[in-house]
């Protein structure tokens, strides 16, 4: 089955700098790649996604890049703020049932 | 606002006991999911459902059963709980459309002694 690997388990950046979290997947049939955020002690919520028909998507300070050849996608957070500190999960799915396979999570810390 | 609730929020069980985790959603979503979250493993899918009366095995179904008696409710059942099932369990709901985001409940922290 699909495997999603999240390369950075922890990431620390200075406030105002950019943060990049990288994920790779194994199943070439995967076509939908969402990102979820989990703040300390809370549940997960959706932040942004990208579908395989595009290679870049931006929503305010969040940018997602997709490289289908390399089976790699990444989340870029620009101008980081303290409230960006959280665990970020990437995921992948391939069918209309939206069954997701998650990566292991990246704990992002934004230092003042 | 999409709403997924879980009960109980915390549970301590004994090895060999039966545990039922409940999930309710008011989103009118067809799909519901049960995940467990463990450090280093992210979220792993246990069971999911496409609608009332349906349950499907996820990636780690062993030791778990699921029940979807209605559109709104989805339960996860541990017939014989083991310490390895100590974890945080999340329920989520999502629409049928391709790639529609999932809405997560607050989680249940289960400790099996």
C-alpha cells in the first residue's frame, strides 16, 4: 500500500523566516495531497491541499509544491509567526473515497 | 461549522476488557474514519466507513472492530484490550467527493493497564 514519509521530524526556525517541510510518497496513483496542522494538545485541522493536475498552490503564507516525477511534495510557510508552531502532517490519497495515508508528522517551532 | 464529537475523552481500561469508543458527526458526511496517533507513526487508519451499515478495514485493523449504525455515528470496539492499544484515537468525517477535507474530533486518550 501507499507509504508517506515525512523527512523532518522536528524543525526550528526564527520568526519571520521561511519553513519547509518535505514529504515523499510511493504510490504513483496518488493524486491528492493535503496538509493538516495539530496545535499542542488539540486535534488536527486541514490547512491546504494540492491535486496532481497542478504543481503549485498558494494560500496566503502557505505554498505547496508537487513534483510528481520525484513523488515528492512540500509545504512552505513564509514569514513564520509564533502561531505557526505546531505539528504538521502531510498525507496522500488516490481515490474518490479519500482514504488518507499520513506521514509521521513534523514538529515546527518558531523562535522569537 | 463542521462538528465531530467523541466520547469518552479519556478512558482507562484493563487488559482483556472490552472498550467502545464513540463518534458522532453533524456534518452529514458519508465517510467516517478511525485513526490512532502514536509518536513517530503519525496517524494510522484503523477502520473507515462509506455510510450507514458499511465498515472497511484500514491499514491496522487487527484487534479492532467498527460499527456504523447510522450516518451520524461510528464506533470503534476493542473486544479484548491490550496494552499495545494504549494510544490517542481520532475520529474524522469527510464527504464523498474526491479529496474533500476531513474534519477531526477532539480525540480520546485510551490507556490499557
